[in-house]
C-alpha cells in the first residue's frame, strides 16, 4: 500500500571535473545520487557542462584548500571521494608550491572533519609502490617504497584514511582511456 523510496547517498567529489572525477561525477548523477563536485578548474576544463541541468548535480568552483567552505560541504555528504591533486611528476614540478597543500593538507582537513557515519573512498596510485623487484608483479602485499613526492604524500594520506576506520582505498594502476577531461597537461 505504501511506497517507500530509498534515499540515495549524497556524494562529494573533490577534483570532480578532472580526468577520473568527470567520469565518476557523471556516473553518480546519472544513477540518481545527489552529487556535489568541488573543483577550482585549474585547467579551465568544462568536462561537466552536460551535468549542470540535472537537479541532483551541484558544482562548487572552490579550492579544496578553502577549509571553512570544505568543512561545510563535508558535513552535508554521506560519501566523500577526494580526487583533487596535483598529479604526475611534470605537474608536481611545475606547481611545487601547491603539491603539499592540495595533495596532503586538504586531505587532512577531510580526515579532521568527517564523522564516523561518513565513508571516504580514496582512489590512490601505484606510485606508492615505487621501484619494484625485477620480474615481480606488485600485489597489495608488495612493500610501499615511493620515490616521488606525489607517491610519498599519497602513501601517507592512504595510511591516515585507513586509520580513520571509515575509509576504503583503491590502489589504481595507471589509469588511461577516454574521459570528458583528457589529461593533456
């Protein structure tokens, strides 16, 4: 007699207009999740224009280092997917002054402001493995020996997210393929 509607989770994606984020954002929006994307549009991308007309999509053109704005957004969401980062050796070299604040400090802000009822899904990188053993494949048991600043910060943040007790990390191998926001930088 009564129809129950299960509310879908509210999702916050930082760096949501980026290479991975633009695909995830579209997926969640198209599947009925209330999706909020935070991105400073550093690369002047327009990868989410096709989502803007949907009622369950919200875009915030702010920097993840705006901690007071982020604190308010974090509180309003059930799932946080932190993707905002300076990625890759060339970009980390070019934007050295931003690497620690975006790749590390902004994640510390998330850790400090999530509740035990929220979930963090932290996609991380195979850069944490560093240089492996010759003729050996990396597994989840392989030692983490990052060589780049990017990899070192990802390993540190992954550890802190896992210690928080309400996070899942996904170690991705090299991500490639088509995206509304191609990585041409």
